[in-house]
């Protein structure tokens, strides 16, 4: 049943009015929640609050560019849509805090407690997370381009659909982390611990994973074009439809991997170990086979 034009117009006006009332009410609630807390005024008066007790504070939509929160207690803080560009948070406690959709470009979060932090869709380009504790962190859809995550503990971290171009994960703990559909081109994972991680359909073109531990990882349909996986451990990994074309897999351990329809076109497989791997329909066109241990035995046809 179609409504008459006047009735439709009336309903549109009523809906618009209801939406306006709801947004206004939410804004008023946020205003009072934020500014009724005397700590908020202290933060803005001092352009930050280094070492302060700010647990559970609400600072939604706040402009805090360059503020100093070093060593502050911001546990369970709500900082949604906040602008913290260039802010200093080194040594702060942010466990359980929410920074959804916030701007954190160039932020210093080195050695901070960010366990269970929620940072979905945040803009964190060039951020410093070196040595941070980020277990169970929610980073879904976040932009972490060129971020420094060296040595960070990212166990069970969720990077689904995030942007991690040239991000530095060297020496990081990434066990059970999730990179589903993430863009991780040119990222650095040298020596990272990634056992049990999921990188399904992630794009790691040109990434460096030399010496990384990917034991038991789910790498189905992951793209590793021209990536460096020298001496990487991929034993028991799921590699169905994984693209290693042009990759460096010298000395890599792929024993007992499920490598159905794996693409190894032009890959360097010198000293690689595929003992016990399931390699049905594997593509080895142009691959360098030198002391390569395949399921059927050693192949040295490509040795000089």
C-alpha cells in the first residue's frame, strides 16, 4: 500500500524531527558527561595531564593534539572520535580504553598498556607502539601505515581489514592474531612470532618475513608475491591457494603444510623443506629447486 504524497511528507518531517531530537539529546548527554568531570577541565587547562589518574574519563570528540599524557592512567577511558595527533602517551595505562575512529597520527604509545584496547577504524599512521602490551587489541579497519610495532605483544590482536603498509612488526608477538583481508604490503615481520595466526586473503606483497614463525598459521589464499620468507617456519600451516609467486623461501620449513593449489611460480625454493606436505595441484613453473625437499624426495634440478 502506497502512502499519499502528503502522508509521506508528514512521515519524513516526523522522522527528521525525531532524529534531530535524538542527536541533540545525545549531544547534551555527552556534553554533561564530559564537562561534569572536573578532570576534563584539568586536561584542557594543562594541555594534557602527565601522570594523572584519569581512569574511566570521557573525552569524546575532544581536540587534544600534542597533549602530554605520559604515564597517565587512562584505563577504560572513552576517547571516541578524539583528535590525539602527535600526543604523548608513552608509559600510559590505556588497557580497556576505546579510541574508535580517533585520529592518532604520529602518536607515541611506546611501552604502554593497551591490552584489550578498542581502536577500530582509527587513523594511526606513523604511530609508535614499540614494546607496547596489546593483547586482545581490536584494530579492525584501522590505518596503521608505517607504524612502529617492534617487540609489541599483539597476541590475539584483531587486524581484520586494516591497512598496515610498511608497518614494522619485527620481533613482535602475533600468536593467534587475525589479519583477514588486511593490506600488509611491504611490512616487516623479521623474527616475529606468528604461530596460529590467521592471514586469510591478506595481501603481503613485498613483505619481509625472514625468520618469522608461522607454525600452524592459516594462510589460505594469502598473497606473498615477491615476499621474503627466508628461513621462515610454516610447518603445519594452511596454504590452500596461497600465492608465493616470486617469493624467497630459501631454507623455509613447510613440512606437513596443507599446500593444495599453492602458487610457487618463480619462487626460490633452495633448501626449502616440504616433507609430508600435501601439494596437490601445486604450481612450480619457473621455481628454483635446489636441495629442495619435496614430498616425493629431494630435487636439485635448479642447482648451478
